[in-house]
């Protein structure tokens, strides 16, 4: 595996952990390559891994209640992108598909390895979980705003007819 430690340091997720803790965390990561067009995660499947996008670009794809798929976000490796983080917290189904828009290199950590890391590095574990929690809360707030906009549009449509 290529040494990605310097790139990992640039991820906001690791902003509050020591170099030693990051070194220990990095030993738990495994490299996963994804050719363009392949799914790294699949909506609806059960997952237990979180991924760090080291090279390439991915599309986040959701399926509507009518079975139509749409790209809700495109992310690149230059932004310190992580995905699959909810799987570190629960064993529920994946909420979206993550597809390689171009050839990608990711680093993967399993829930079991993350849990072991958090137990042996409690300060770093709390910092990482807090960061993940903050991001999840931001996403929920953003989705609540989107739902409100859809609701308002629906009411306006009903009232105009």
C-alpha cells in the first residue's frame, strides 16, 4: 500500500489527533481500488466499513420511491472525503450508492478495527466519533431544509390548482 499518511493528515477528521495516533490508525486501513463506473458501496446493502477517498472522484447516488436513481453529490479526493461513516455506528442498510466517477483509490477501515482503535486510543476515538457525529448532524439539518423546501413547493402546487 502506498504511504498515504501525509494525505490523511489533511483530512479534517484527523485535525485533533496526534501523529502517533494517526500512525496507529493508518495501520488498520486497507487499500481498495475501484475502476471508473464501479460501485464502492451499494444503497440498501448492510455495511460495516468506512472509506477515505485518496484518489479520484465519486458520485453519491440515491434511489427515489419510484425507483429512479439520481446523483445527489459528486465528491473528489482533494476535499478530504469520507463515506460509509454511518456503518461505524450502526448495522443498518447503506443510505446511498457510492460509484467511482473515475478510477479511485480508497482506504477502508472496518467497524471492528475502528472499535478496537477507539478502545486503545480513547482520546483519539472520542475526537473521531465527535467529528463523525457533527458531520451526520449537519447532513440531517441539510436534509430537513430540503424536505421543508419540497413541502413548501408541494403546498404551493396544491394551492395553485
